[in-house]
């Protein structure tokens, strides 16, 4: 087995996930929700594969600063990210 460095240009969602994890707060919840919603839209044939990281990035830029001190706040960030991606891709 051979391991090579990840090509972040080919796999931008990985870079976004790493950045969200490093940022902490609501960013990981926003990343996860946006990713799940965008992947579901892709699998349903509503968006292109390349649109997935675009949706994630948009959600992170707009929502990663949301409060994250409680379970309820993280669930609110999750819901907001899902709504944003759904509205972005009209799905």
C-alpha cells in the first residue's frame, strides 16, 4: 500500500472539514450539516458533485460563528446550515 499527500485542490471538502475542526465552536456542526445536505442533493441528481464543497464553504462562511455553548445552540447551527444549503441549491 502506498500513501501520498492529499491533493486539496481535487478534494476541497476535506480541507474545509479540517479547517472546521481546527476552528471549533459551531464550525464542525455547520460543516457536517452542510455536507450531509449537499451530498443528499447530489445523490438526488439536483446538483453536480463539484457543488458540494461550494455549499459547505458558503455555510461555513455565514454560520460558523454561531453560538455553540449548548446542545440546543449546536442543533440550531445544524438546522441553519441545512436551510442555507437547501435554499442555495433550491432543493
